[in-house]
C-alpha cells in the first residue's frame, strides 16, 4: 500500500513569514507551492523549490485567485477566460522557477476558495482543467476532493486525478467534510489523527462525526505545516503510516 | 542586410486598454510582450501571444519592476536576489502562456526603468543576466542599449546580445540618446524617421542633434505601437527599409 | 421638479487612461469618484477632485471591491468585517484628497459588482452601511437601486437614500433592469435616451422592454462618460431635462 | 524632562501577522500605524486604531512607498506629484479609520526607505511636507531624523517637527547612525539600551561606537515591537526612564 502526503508551502510574502517550510519539506512527499497570486513572492518560491528539490519532494502548483489581501480564501466570480489565463500564468511562473533549480511542476492543486469552488462550479472547474491541459505536453495530475467536478472534468480531459483525504478533519456520514465552523471539525491529537490516517489508507474508511464508518478513497493525504506543532502532527502521521507498513511516496514521479 | 523591428505589446491591464497590439503585430518582427509586473493581465497575454504566433512574430519577455501604478517606469532599488527571482517568475509566466498557444519566449528585453537601470547598474544587470541564464537550457538573447552593462554581462555569460537602435530618437554626438526632456529628442515625421532608419541600418550611422554623423550599430530597431499614428510610423519605417533592399526579419528564430 | 445627474469618474490608473473626466464633469452634478480599490491612483484622484471642485460638482465615494485586475466587476465573497474596513479606508482616502483641494465626500455609491451585490446580499449591504455610518459625524447619503437591501438598511440606519434611475437601460415589466446580455438592454440613441430621462423625471414612468409603462422613482439619473460619445449622450439628456423645465442639481449640498 | 516613545504597529496584512501590536501599545505613547501601502490591510488598521484609542496612545500615520512586496524598504524613484498624492491618500485612509473608532491621526512618520530618502532627497521631502500641509487644517507634526531635509522643510512650512533618537542603534562620532550592516550597529542588551535611553534623554548625549560622547537631541525615542523580546526591551527602556524621573508622554495631544 502506498500513499502520498501533501502540504502547502511557499506561502510567505516579502517581509511576512508563514509556516515552517523546511520542517514541512522534511516530512511530506508532495509540496503544494504557492504561485504568487494568493501568496508566495518570487524569491520565496525560488527558496522553496530549492528545498523541495534538495529533499526529493514533488513540486505542485498551488494555483489560486488573485487575492493577496484575502490569501485566496474568498470566492471571486472571475470569468472562465480570465481564470484559465490566471492559472496558466501561475503554472508557468512556478514551473520556470522550479526548472531553474533543477525541478519542475509535477502536479496542480487549486488553493483555498478556488479549491472549494471547483468542487461544484462547472465553469471555473472547466477553466482550471482547460488551463492545465493547455499548459504542458505531458498531462499534469490534478489534486482535488473525491467526487468534485474538477476531478471528473480532469479525468474526461485525460488528466490523471488524485483524490485527497484529510486525516485531521471530521467527516459527515455522507463522506463530505464537516465545515470548520462546527465544533469538532478539526482534530489536533496526534495519536487520533495518525490512527485515522492509517485506517483511511489501509482500510479505506474513517469514523464519521456521527459514529458510522464511512468509505474514503484517498490517493494523497493533506497535512499542514503552518506551525511547529503542525509539522510534529505531520511527522506523527508519517511515522504511524510507515509503522503500519504503508509506503509513503509521491504520486508524481 | 537584415534588421529586426521590435515594439512593446500586451500592455493593457484588465479594463484598461493600451496600444494597438493587432496593428503593431502586423508590422514588427519581434514583440516585447509585457509579463504582468508593469502591465499585462494574463488574459491579455494569452491574446497577445496568440496574435504573435498567428503572424509569425517572435515573442520576447518584456520583464520589469513590480510596479503597476508606475508602469515600471520608476527605478526601484530592489535587491539582486529579489530582482533575479522577479525576472525568473515573469519569464516563466509568459513562456507558459506562449507555449500554450504554440509559441515560446525567444528573447528578453528589460522594460522602462529597469532597461535604463541595467545600462549602468552592475548588481541589477547581473541579476537580470543570472535569471535569464538560469531560466532556459538554450540561452535566450538579451536586447539592450549598445555599450550597456547588461549586454556586456550577458555576452560574458554566453547569452546572445542584441543591440538596439532608435530611429525616432535624437542621438548626442557621443552616440548616447538625448533625454526625452530635451526639445527635439523625439522625432515624429514619418519621412525623417524612415530615412534615419534606413541610414542606420545600411550605413551604420545617424545624424546627431548637433549635426555630426555618429556611428550606431543596431541589430534591432525599436518602434512604437501605442497609438494609431505610431503604427503608421512603424509601417513607414518598414516600407522604407524594404524599399532600400533591407530584409526585415526577427533575430530570434 | 429637480433631478441629479451622476457619472463615474477618476477611473484611470497610472499610465492607463479611462474616460473623459473633464468632459463628464462639465455635464453632471454628482461625480462618483473611484477610490483606488477598483481604479483611481491617488494622483488621478487629486486631479479629478480638483476638476469637480472647480466645476461645483458634488463628490461621491465610489467604493468597490479590492480588485484592480477585475475593475471591481467581479463579486468577491469578502467577510463583512473586512468589507466594512475596506469601505472605511476608501472613504477616508478620497475624503482626505477631496478636502486637500477644497471639497469633501458628500455621498457614497458602491461600484460595479459591489453595487449589484448589495441589492440582495444582506451581510455585505450591512457592512457598507455600517462603514458609512461609522465614518462621518454628518450622515452621508447612499446611492443605490430602488428596492435594494442597501437602501433599506441605509434608511433604517438614519442615512439619506438616493434612488437611482437609468435612462439608457431597458427596464423589465416588474421595474428591474434588463441584464446587459439581453439584446436591447442598453440604449444609445441620444433622442430616445433623452426622452426617457424626461419622462422618468417628470412622469415617474418608463416604457418597459415589453411595452408596458412602468413606475420608476429616481432621485438621480446615471449617465456615462467613458467615451466622447457618452459625454455627448449625457449632454443631450441634460439639455432635454432643462428644456422640459426640470432643474438639474446635486442632491448633496 | 519628558520624552515620547514611538513604535511601528499595524504591519500585518491579511493572513500574515507581524509584531505584537497589543504588547507594544501597552508600552509606547505614540503608535506609527501602517497605512496600507507597505503593510496594513484595512481590517488590521481598524483593530490597531481601536487598541491605540483604548490605551490612550497617539496615532501617527506611517506613510510609505506603494510596495507590499518590498515592505516599503526599497527606494522608489516616484515623482513628487505622485508621492504627494500617495501620502495624502494614506493619511486620509488612516485618519478616516482612526476617527471611526474615536481617534484621529495626530502626526506623520515616513516609513522605511521613504524615511531614509527624505533625509537627503529634496523633491521627495518637499512632496511629503506638501501633502501633510495640504491635508489638515491643524498642522500635523512630522517625525524624522535630526538634521534631515524633511524636518527642515517641515519647519519652514510651519509644521511642528519631532526629532527622533534610537537607543538601540550605534551612533558614529558625527552623530549619524551606524549602518545596520556594520557589526555592533544594533544593540540588544536591555540594560545597555535602557541606560543609553536614559542618558540620551537626561543628558542629551550618547556614546558613539568609537567611544566619544556625542550630542543627540531627541523628542521621541523609537522602540520596536516586532517580537516578544522587542516588547520586553521597550518595556525595560520605559521603566528605566521612569525610574530616572523622566515623564514618558506623547508629544501629540
């Protein structure tokens, strides 16, 4: 059994530092690197890609809305034409930087409000997929929520799809994520989170907030690195997976 | 005898339109396309690259300072590390867009205040050259002022250099450009400008503002496209060159 | 009978020019001046406010989403707390500039997608009204669509409300505006538009796209100034109103 | 003997947090609040001004270059007309927010590279002073380096001037600051820094890096708050001053 661990990195901007990128890149196998529209000034991206290449971590383009003030967490009703161009621009910018340090963009994961929008929003999902298709000769995998519009459109367009699971988030009985605003939606106990990760990967199930066992098919687990504690949690997840005989490896070669 | 004609395009931004890109791309052989930092939203860049590819015009990355409000025309004392990363980011972004429509970035021309800075500024010139070197497996040519630091550093780094001439600008007796603030610094009469272009290309000389004949070695002539009149002037220059037996062709294949 | 004429001005940004502000300010009685978030660099705002003060035109703050690339025309799902702060910031910035040239912000009109959002969006409408209330000792009038949430909330909060009519837009039989995407939604014939303006102001009615006469109560008519033709249309509307004995004057002293 | 203590606050931006504003505002008497151009989103400014009003701390407008990516620390060769408009815009924006929570902008302190530029740069200094003069009916004090062009121009223009001293920075024998790049330029030992502050205020002298005693006339001492340790250092300075019988109070009522 093999699983990928992904986390967001490269989200500093100029004077402002965010997250422990070096710590995170010591744990994960895939790095969702910001592309400058929601976070990530170019010098930060150069440093982050260099760390990732040094550690053999796959580089993904974490494309987002053009919204530094909102960190890409606010839905923007951008037209499909503009969104596709924005995604192309971000993809190329990060890929150019990654290649300059010996790497390359190996996959795409929409960020924040765009990630949530393309679960349901047909036009924006199509724009993202169209941009990824147009970008590269070799189709790039797209990471998203299982059952999302973006993954079904990506699949139809011939792009590999990567279904994402969340070991530190509560699931509802129907397999969807419990909104963050609900008490208990986010789990912090490393032992609990690590156990859920192992069961999600080895048994394909998770215990819902209402107590039922729910099927979850995940090709990559999302962990967080925006605090030293988060890196510790991610490391606990990885250690538990490896102890259970799971191979932790990037989906993208 | 062969000469290239280059002009700035892709300098609209969202609702704001600037220049007659379609008209300009019908005249020139090399298009300096904005890269988003001083002008050029991504959807504009997609459209502009598509025009350029359709007309067989070479695409250059017109990299600039991160300064939309100042249109890249204000010197910014950015550190070499940040500037190199900014150039890499812009190069990759435009190249990704160009490739998505069947083209590619074929050369680099710094824009505005950065163009002027790298005539003399050693650190910023080195940063630009370093970024261009790091970007691509195949070295990209750099367009600049004859005698500038950026061209000498580019040459030392193994990059092809393209010396730029200005048929519509007055030259001083020492071969430098007369500042725009001096009366007579900018020429507008199509016949005069076209004649100067022909003489610059065929004889390698231009008449200075003080009357002397001055040597000017140019591999590319800069024309402008930011008004319908400017496109007419560019067309007059091209027609005069062709009538004089000069081949007008891009330096970058 | 008295009516106000308002138009958007100050929407240039740096190198990019938009609209004929001087022409427009020679016709209208109220100027919706951009505040920098969707358009309007500070130097443009200084010039625009100076024109408005010179011509005795009332200055309104045309507050919008923080979205230069989208010109404020894309809905952004910004939180009420952030939106209220964004509105306060824009109000203060424009008012400071207006006061430096002898004027002041005399009213508020949301711009573009924000204008449309606060027709229905309770939280964003409340945020805008809260910011206007918090800003000034003297309550500032709010311009909006008749029947909109923002006007009803403004009224409840003790702010004067200004109902806006559109002489160059088609109305549906229920009194709402026909979307721009529908053929015939925008009228361009100066005689037709001027006639509709006169009837709207003197009779309180307009002929709907389906032929019925519809009641429209307007305290201010919106005209446009983003092309020389638009200024001519605005002037035709003003001339027709004055010929019909209507006094054209600002609602805000 | 009375002295003011000032510090930079409000320098977070959206998701990115910087400094311990609440801790800092518990120690200083004057708060240099960012105005959005180098840092400080509007919601941060509302919160920061509310803290400052609650604690009775004077609010100053920390105006800077339009450069979020560079945090206002890079010289920009902006024209005097644009710079004056940028300063007016920032002043009005912060003042509007301050007034909405019961405060007001009581002084102006240029930030970062602008602070350094207006020590010598005549045109930019004049632009800053012109904007402050044009802004308010009551002249606002300007904080700057003793001997700087900006203070001399402010004084000539009838603005109160506030000379700033730095207890945690090394001085050269000629009374100028030792550049940060020189070893020993920044002092961190709370006892040493507090002693220097007391001597600077009570005796008007400081020991230069070369050993001599140098005269320093300061109306306000700058302390830092961008880390918990910095707040502790600021508190040590304040305690030492009060123990020495110095009254710590804002210069601006």
